[in-house]
C-alpha cells in the first residue's frame, strides 16, 4: 500500500501521471484549476494506491511525492 501527495500548485495538467498509473486511479480534474490555469491531477481511489511511484517518476515537474 502507499499514498501520494500532489503539490497541485506545480501541476501543469499534462496527464503523463494519469497514463503511467498501473492502478488507473489518477485523473485530471474537470473542476479544480490551479493558479497557473491548469486543471490539476487528482487521485480518486486513494485506497488502491500501491506506492509504485510510477506517477512521481514520470512527472516532469516533481509534483507528486510518494509515501510507502
Ligand atoms: S504510486 Fe503508483 S499506484 Fe499510486 S497513484 Fe502513483 S502510479 Fe498510481
Ligand atoms: S505528470 Fe505532473 S505535471 Fe503532469 S499532470 Fe501529472 S502531476 Fe501534473
């Protein structure tokens, strides 16, 4: 099991993490926009996170921090 922290203010909504998550529990929000004007990543089934860190590794802006 694992958990992630998303520093939403840094996210640019590129969606790379969404595609990288093997559990398919990340998505780009349709409602939450950050100060830069990007729709940010959100985790919608956090209890399914396995802490694999694929999302954190692929993010070009180091937005996601993983805890195991
Ligand atoms: S750590 Fe792995 S399972 Fe958890 S959200 Fe990131 S890619 Fe998905
Ligand atoms: S890869 Fe990083 S910048 Fe891109 S949507 Fe995911 S958290 Fe945001």
